[in-house]
C-alpha cells in the first residue's frame, strides 16, 4: 500500500532512500496522516504542513544523537511516524495509546517533552550548553512555529542564545506570514549559497586577509561586515534575529525538499546560533484544510472526501454559550472587553470579535501579558474578560497575583477546558487551577454545574467589581433549558439540591450532575443522600456546608481537580476552623499523579468521579 513508508522504522531506514524518492515518501506520509487522523481525530493542518520539514530534518541530522525539539508538538506527527511508531500511530491520542505530543518516555527520538508553546528554544539551548560542557559533538535543533514565537519565553531564550554563542539551530516554521515568491526565491538562493563550504571558506580567508592589512585592515573588515548585514537585512526579514546574535537564513520554501536538504546539509558544518526561516502552508495537500486552516487545526473524526465531522452532539458546548453570553453582556455594558491568547475560535470569541472589533484583543501566545494587559484596562474603568484554557493560566500565576488581585482590579479570568480535557493528555488537563488560585487573597473562584449556570456566573463576574476566576469544562453542556435573561448570583452562596441525613455529597462544577445521579441510585438502595452544588470554591458557603455536615456527620466532596489544595481541602479547612473535627470526610478528585490521555468519560471512570464511581465510593464510605 505504501511503497516507501512501510519500510521506514527509523531515521537510518529513511537515509537509505535516494533523494529522488523522498517526494514520493512525502506524498505517502500525507495520505497516511489523512487516513489515520480522519478516524482518531487530532491536529491535522499543522502536521500536513510539516511533512517535508520533518523528512529533511531526519534525513540530514543524526537523531537521537542530534536533538530535535518540536515546540508545542502538534506539528510532530511525521516525526513520530518516521521514528518507529508508524504501526502504532492509529492509537495516537487514544486511551493507553501514543501521545499526541513528543514524549521522552515514548521514544529516544523525542528529545524533550512538550505541549505548551514557546519552550523549545530554551530546552535546545540547555542541551547545546550540556553538549559543550560534556565535550560532545551533536546538534541541538529547536523547531518553533511563528505563533509560538509570540511567547515571551521564546524571546528570552533567543536573547541568551545570542549571548552565549552556543551551537544552536532554530528552525522557524512560518505558516502565517506572507512573502512574495520573487523575494522568497532570491532569499532562498542567497541562503543556500551563503551556507555552502566554498562561500564559508572564502569568507574566512577574506576576513583573515583584511584583518592583516596594516593600519586600515580592521576598518575595512568592519565596513565589509556592515555591508553584508545591510544587504541581508534589505533582502530578508532577518534583521531582528541578526540583532539578537543569530546568523539568519531564509526564508526557504518549506515544501521544497531538495532545497531543504541542501541547506540542512550545509548548516551541519556551521557553528554558533543559527536561525533558519522556513515557510510552510497549513493543511498542505488537503484542500479542505488549506482553505480552512483554523477548522483543521484540531479535529475530531471526519470524512476525508467532504472534510465534514462524522460525529456530533445535540447539546451545545460550554464554549459556544460562553461566547454568546459575552456578546449579550457587551451589548448591555460598553465597558466589557474580551482578551484571548491566540485562541479566538477555541474560546468561543469569534462572534464577539466580529461584533465588537475594537473591544476584542488577541495578544498572541502570551498569557502573562494577557493578564497584565487586562489589569491595565481594568485600572482605567473597563471590565475585561480574559478567556484562556485552564492549563495555560498556569503560565500567568504571578500576573494574577501581583497585577490583578493585589490591586483588587475587576478582571474576569474565564478558564475554558478546566478539568480533564481528554485526548491531549497531561499537558492540557486543567486540573490544578483550584489549587494554585484559591490561596490568592481577594480572588473569588466559581464553577457552574451546567451551561445555564455558566451564563449567570459570567454576568456575576463581570458586574462584581472584584477579581473573579470562572472555570468550565471542555465539550458539550448538559442540554438544560437556558434562561432568557442573565442574572447575578450571590457570591459565596451554594445551593442544596437534595436533602439527606446518611451522607451528603458536596460537589462542584462538572461533578454536580454525576453526584446527583449517584444520589438517585443510592436512594434506590435506601440510603438518604444529600447533594450540594457548592458553586463557589472561594468564598465557600460556610453556612450551608456546616449545616449539612452537622446534620449528616458524614460528607464526601467531589471535584475534577487535584486533591492537594483543591476544593475538598478547602472544605476540610472550613470544618477544622469551626471545630467540627467529628465530621467524617472523604474527598474524591484527581490523585497525586499526572493523568494520561484518553476520552473524558474513560478518564473520569478510571478516577472514580463519574456517577458509578461516586456511588461506589459513597457505599464504601458508609460501610466504614
């Protein structure tokens, strides 16, 4: 079925191919990607765009001795396929299968584990420094996308790399910027010639000759360098990287395999920090993905012929309803502004950005900046909402503490994809935000039980005048009826959903409905079960929780967050502070480990926080 791909189980196998066969291999890889990802889902567009780049890197460099670090990692499918994981690729992002990202424990060719953006240059620079200290001879190669380059950490790493002058290669995979074909072709020609051995040797000889000319040699050499830099800056967009201390090559056509191979073979001989600018096309070779790159960034199963999803759900997603509520609130209040970090569509803000373009800000992959930018808006009277995935809010902890909460600024932190997110695994699960946010003074934390409550909580946050964190899960809502009008909730007030005297389940957010289902099944066994929707992690509804704890004497907290420092810990602290040590408490949640990838339903089942797991834990608790 695959003339070349079926025989490649390692980079050594790849190197046995003749250069003229590599284009056929690239076509086979694209077909393989479409066949597999259309069934399993995954990151498609970015991977179709890096097929030739991946082949060229493994063909020209010596992995795993040479370290190839893929920033973010959702561009690395071809890398995985060509490094011994082709036969298992159908399991990628599936429960107990391959990770959707490079993973050190999975292959020696995955030099560094990634998932969050803008880390590759720092890691590669560390490896380059390690090689220098150990006296080793190998390359450290960071492959970073133009989106990831908007992250401040990437610039911090570039700055140090230019200072240290270590042997570091940075491949900038640029699939967003446009450049005319004429400029691109000429720059490509210049880059290939300037990396050739003849040119390098000639350049060194000329420098030596000029330096030895009495009196004026150094001045002439300085002039020659300035002239070379001026020419390169005029012809290419690399002046920024040159200023940071890098030699800049490009832009190159990232789909021209012979050109990539020629340049990569040449730079094998270079030393010092080097940046190679490569232009690629998202979705290359698959028309639906080329025409709709955002839609095909991350996909579920789809039909290859039409490009349409093959699965759907009748319930609308939390993200979609969050976006609609933002539009409603912006229509009512001109102070409402929306901020996102390169995830306009992913956070449901596309309609908002179209309706209120002047009140919408996409700051790029820069979560730290997003928080302080929001603080600045809030300081001057606006009501900013920063919509960021829970796992990425981790990157902006200091800004939440120092720039928002310390100054008591009314910023709403809307954390999408909180809890278990499923197939993207441990780098993307949002299971830590209760723990790292609830101890910050002045910050209120809340989580809705369903999509209708989400809408009301959003209005509550925007109109509160205080810093508030609002977290909600990935995927479809509960399908509940939506109230016509948005209303505000009393901050720190939960709701009693069921009364019971044997045990009370105190649940928060996505665990409330499973707790209700568990309670109904337990009632069928004669157990009198109470259920509380806590709504707020901070401030807790002390009156309600102490009341049910006193009447039952036995409570179980349920959360989709780490148990360490989470919601259950907050309840324990409340009971202790009110001298209710006689109340017996059991906590259900995420244990002290990183949770692997798999469907949300399967992971919740494994962790015992679905309805059946909650019921079983409650029965075991009662038997004690």
